[in-house]
C-alpha cells in the first residue's frame, strides 16, 4: 500500500496522462464545430457573427456576391494531423515516465516500501555493490535484513544474483549469517538475511586505529576461519572476505556475511561477465582473474585482515586500483622488525604463510589454519582466562 501511495503521489505520469486526455476532447469539438458549419460559405455571411476576411460578402454597389478562399478549411486537416501526432507522443512519454517512476519507487530511495513478502522499514547501510534495508516479513512479523544490489549493466546479473542467493540458503552454521530466501520483484533481485544486532568489524577497527589486542584479533580470525572451513567443505568460496562482511554481535559472537554472492567451485558466477569482484585491499593476487579464485583466495584475505587487526592498517594501500592489485601481486609483506607493533613470531609466521603470492604456497586449508589459530590462542591467552 505504501508503495502504491508513493507511486500515485510522486509519479509525473498521472499529470501527463490527464493532460493527454484534453487534446482528444478538443479534437472532437473541432470536428463537431466543423460539421455544424454550413457547407455554403455565403450562408455564413447571413449569420449574426461578424464577417471575416475568408467569408463571402456582397459587393458594396449591389453587384453579385464574391466568395473569398476559405483558408480555415485547409488548416483543419493539418491541425488535426498535428494533434493526433502530439497525442501519440504524449502517450508514449507517459508510459515511459510511468515505467521509470515505478522502478525508482521499487528502488526504495526513502528506505520504505514493499519488496516481495517484506515491508521495508529503514536503511541499514549502503555499500559499493548493494544497499541493505531493515524489513519485516509479513507472514510472521520477523525483522530481517533485506539486501538489494545496485543496478548493473549486465542483463543477466539479476538472474545470477538470485541463483547464488539460493546457494547461500544451503549454508547453516552459527558463524555464517543465515539467508532466509532470495527472490526478484519487478526485475529487482533481493536477499532476505538474518538480522544481526551489533557492529561490523570495520566499525570496530575504526575505533582502534592502533589495532586490536592480539588475543582478540586471533579469536576473531579463529571464528572467521571456522565459517570458512564449513563453507569450503561444501565447495563454497566467499571471494569477498573483508571487515565489512564480518559482524560482531552484541554477545561477542562472530558471523560472516555475504556468502549469498559466493560461488560453488567449478561453476560460473557473478563474475562470469569478466568484471573484478571483491575488495582490492583484501583481494588475492589471482583475483585479478575472478574465475581463478578458490578456497586459498579466502585464506589470503583472512591473512590480510589478521595483519590489519594486529597492526591497525592493511599491508598494501594505494589510491589506484591498478597499483593496489600490483602490490598484491609483487610486493612482499613488510619485514617483522619494521612493524610498529611487534607480533609473536608464531603469529607472524602464520600471517606470512596466508599471504603468499602463489595459492600453492599458502596454508593447505582452512582446517589447517584453524588448528594453528587455536594453538596460538592457547599460548597467548592468560592461564586464568576463560
């Protein structure tokens, strides 16, 4: 209902359509008036209307009546033809305007409306690829997060987004944000996801510019790795692991988001159009060709994140996308003695193993990394801590 009200209030097409009706009535009046005029121009001279230059008149000296050329009869067909052309163009513009308004309204510019089975309540956040809304499921009133991707020039994007959203529905793990469903409304794809009360890792890192405590950083990395181990065992690769896609709930639990835009190994994906996918600050070197991304690409991103969590900034930063990707491909991590914050040697060795340039040189699997993180956590955590 809210969507329909906004369309009726905001759509310029209503005005255009109402104006488009007026020329039709005017055309009918012209035809009626033309039919009511006498066929003989001399009869019109006998009416009470004043004579015009085109009407018949009597010779002033009483001679025979002279008839001047009725030019207005020649103008009527031309006027009617122009009027019909204008009506057709107005109707076409009205239809196009209505289409644009409907699409704009469905894009929820004010954060309210209806999409599928969900009532949209507010905007939760906007990213480079999508906007996430707070919504309520009409069937049971449950509050959820509704993710709607931004428009893409790829005509097959919506279909593949929904298909890969259904892939996310199959992942059931406490460390992964649950996807309740994927669908499409008037050509607009969307994902309905579990709503997490808390903050994302990016927000937490922004509050700690010098980095997190080592134990906390290892704990978060361990929880992320558990989610990756589960997903990789099912053949699902994330490919866009970054602090913005990691939620820290109010109870301290860690949940990885956006597995809905991941892919199953060996299948085509959202990157089949050849566009770069992911966040270049955390992208593995092989992600310059997205089709080559695999489980080890996620481990590389985890290593970059672990570096940032402990040092307060990622190892590679550049304003140019091309230069940044080149750093990932060619530049080694800074030597440990140059770090502003010294790290335990075992932790540094793990970060270096995760961030190797060649996938074959990295840690063997997420399960292998998980074992090492648990060992590090056991060493670094104080004996009396839980």
